[in-house]
C-alpha cells in the first residue's frame, strides 16, 4: 500500500510543482518510507512509498528506464516474478534486486499496452511514454489497488485517493447526485462513478491510454462463462483447489516485515490463517503468527470465539482481539470521514479500523484478509436453480430440504418458489395466462409512475425514504431497475451469476474503503481469495463441486481437509455481525443519530424524505424498530455527516451545484 499520483497537461501547459507537491503531501500517510517527484514540462508523477516486500527496501519511484524515455509510478505487488524474469530475459540479474516496479517497466518495454495481461498480483500504475507522448495506466483484476482520475480536454490527473486530486485548481469538486441515488438505494454496483462529477475510477481489469487526442479505456481480462473444468473425481477438484489456494497464500507472504492475518473464526479467514501457519511450519519459521480477531462477549449471537480458539489450539499463534461490542460504529467519525473521501456504507468498518490499529501496535505491516471469500469461491446456491430448470424435482427436493434445515430457511416457501418459477410459470406461459397477468402488472406500474400516485416508502424497492422531487428529477426508479438488471439480470447459469458477483463494482468499492482505512496505519492488505488463478478456478467448477449433499462451498471444505480444524471445516453458518451492529448503534449512536436527523443539514433534505425519516428515528429511539431501520439510519446519517464534512473542508462556500 503505497500511493501514486500525477498530472498530464494535454496542451503542453507546464506542471505547477506546488500542485504536484500538494498532491503527494495529501497522500503522505500512505507512504512513510519516502516521497519522490518527477516532472518534465507538462507531465508530473509522484510516489509515496510503503516498503513491504524484500525488494522494495531498495526501491525508489518514480522509476525511469535506462534510456530515460519511460517513467513509472506504481503501487504494486507482482506475484509471478520468476515467470516474468525468465520471459523478460532478466535471469542474469539477481532476482532479489529486481523490484516489482522494474518488472512492470520491463514488461511495458516488451509488450507495450498488452503488458497487464502478463502481470499477476495487485497493482495500479501509470507510465509516461515520452516517445509516444502518452500516459499508460492499468489496474489489477479485482481492484485491490485504487486508481481515481479526472479527465478534461486540457488536463488528466490521477491519484490513489480522491482527495489528492483537489490540490489541482482545474479539478472541480461537484457532487454527483446519481451516485447519491445509488448509495441511498444500496445499488453501488457501478465500477466507475464516484460521489464527484468527472472524477472516476479506472475499473478493475482495465487499462487506459491518455494522449492529447484521446482517452481510451479497455478491458484486458475477463472470465469465460462457457468454460467448465473437467477433472476425474471429487478428490481431484479438492486437491487442485488446495494447490492453487496454498500458492495464493504463499505468494502473499513475501514481505520484509512481520505478516499477520485477520481471524474471524469463519471458513475464509481460518483457511488463510491455517495455511499461513502450515507454511511457516514447513519452512521452520520459529516466530509465532499474529492473528487479529473481533470478539463479542455481550452479543453472543455475533461471537466466534470457540472457532477462533479451535485455530489457535491447532497452530503456533499469537492471538490478539478487540471487544467488538464495546466499540461505537462512529468512533472518531470526523477523522474517518476525512480518510474515506466518500460516505461510509460498510457497517463493520469500525471493527476493521480497531484491528488495524492493533496490528500496527504489533509492528505488522502486511495483513492477510479473507474479505468476501464466500463470493470468490461461491456458496453455489445457484445449483438449486439449475436443478429446477432441468426439472430434477426429486434431487431439488433433497438438496433444498437439507439446505433449509441447515440454514434455518422455511423449506415449503423455498421449494415452492422453485416449483412456481420453473414448473408452473412455464406451463402458464403456454396458455398465455401468465402473459396477461404480467401485462396488467406492467400497466399498473406505469400508471402509478405517470400519474405520480402517492406511494408509501414501504412499496418502494429500496428501504430509505427518498425525497419525491429527487426521485423524479433523477428518474431513480428507472435507474434502480437498470442497475438491478445489469447486476442480477441475464444470468442463465450459476456460473454467470458467480461472474457477476466477483466483478461487481461493490467488491472494488469495498476494497477501496478497506484500503483507505488500513492506509492510516501504514498497513498493506492482501487477499488470497482474490487471486486471479483461484477465482478463475472456482468460476470454472461444475456446479455440483460448489454445492453437494446440501453443503454449500463444498470445494473449500474438501480442499481444506487436514488443514482446517474439523469444527470449522464443517460448520454451516457464521456469527451474525448484524446483531452486534444493531446493538452498538443503539448503545453508542443514539445521540449522534438524533442530533443529526432531528435537525438535518439542508443538503440532505434534498435527497431524503425528512418526515418519514423522523418517524423511523422515533420508533427506533423508542425500541420499536422495523427490520431495516438500523441500516436506514446508518446510511442516512453517514451521508449527512459526509456532506457536512465536505462543506467545511474548504474555504469556499457551498454553491447550488458545487459540493464545496
């Protein structure tokens, strides 16, 4: 976790060194090991270094090639170093002095704009090609490393965090209300937009070329929904998973500083921790592995201490923990708002922040995290849909019954839904009955929208009551349906759904929020489950390797045989962190909620229905909450606090269109 930034004036306007200096200064918290600048007339690049890998201890960026025709700034960890060194003909050089940035530079010299296709790891970089007068940028496959940019006819500016773009006077700071709508309707699936107009994200697995004439963005990698891996047996699949997963962990342990792991007690974090401990044993590393966990002594429904202890008992581990039910979700919220650049949506980020602080106290600089491992591997529940589509009703009955029993779902409802959707509805289609019913439903919905019929918030597809003028001006109903179709529609198979899950903009947005949080404690987060090779393998699996005999995530359960404690390997669910969140919100957040929403800032009244929101606050305050009230309050208060922070973060007064 270093930082990159830069400016390119496309009309040969000279770079103001003060602007570039302010940009890197804004990012100095990300790179305590050195700040360096490079500029040449209309181009300037900056870098803040956090040393983590052994090679980075001798690294200085921006980096130039021998001919001084190419200049690179990068936040990168490259995992296929040996292959690249061989392919690039660098074997005559000692590998321990070849930095990851040098490999990226050499890869560009060899393959040009195709170089990201040859890179494996986490990276965001920008490279100025003087002979071609172009800036080439790329971001890793899942967006672990952040990359934000502003582009106009005169200027291109980029940075690891949005705040580092604003020292450039030509970069506007104008609120994007469409992103506000996405936030309030919980539809943060767009991989490009931010809360600021004209400030965008480079999407994961994309490259970008910027010249005076054009800006071109294209994908360099995608998952193939048509490819299915075929192996000889269940055991062969399990062995292959374990091999790939072990390598995904091993390559992320390359560090010149202490490495720790997050350990929640779930299958994902436990698999990473156990594999890490096992690898340490193999190389006879005498040091104990530090792990960091949140425990909940008051809210036992959220607590995983028994599972955490099962891992600690099996391996040589130093276990550190925080009391998760004793921490306010809004601890140091003003500082957090300044760090995040955008309103918070992850309701457990305060736990991560406390754990990162503890890791820093133990001199850890690299932290392995199991974030969204269940998304990367997939629960495989789409297998039930496939069985229904194929008319395998008896098999579906058995799998659904076992699944519902294990995960406490209502079997008749779940099974009946599959029968209705994939059994009865196709029959009704043939008799045109269903077509008539759906026509009537469509006409009714259109009439309600066109006549601006009074619709209660309970009938909206989202949970937060929105200002009706805001809803109509931005056509939020239509936008919501469009985003929903893009995210959940057109999924003819479980594999298509799996691909939609792992490539969702919500994944990269969450990774960015975690990155900004860890940056404050000079930590680099690494995610073995978001290894390109592992995700490709899991996506390509036959469906019955993901769900079998009513067990979800079967591939990781089999693959971790002998590595995971049995207690964890065959556990069905996990602790409900939502219960702890509700508890801590009520215990520590009531005053801030009432203070913020009883007298809401003018800016937020443009977006939410204040009267309905006050009704929610009232019933929540009196201990009569409805199911989504805590989340509603969390989202709206964070938006209000962020808008307040943004308005006071600059000397300029707010205008009608400008954010600040």
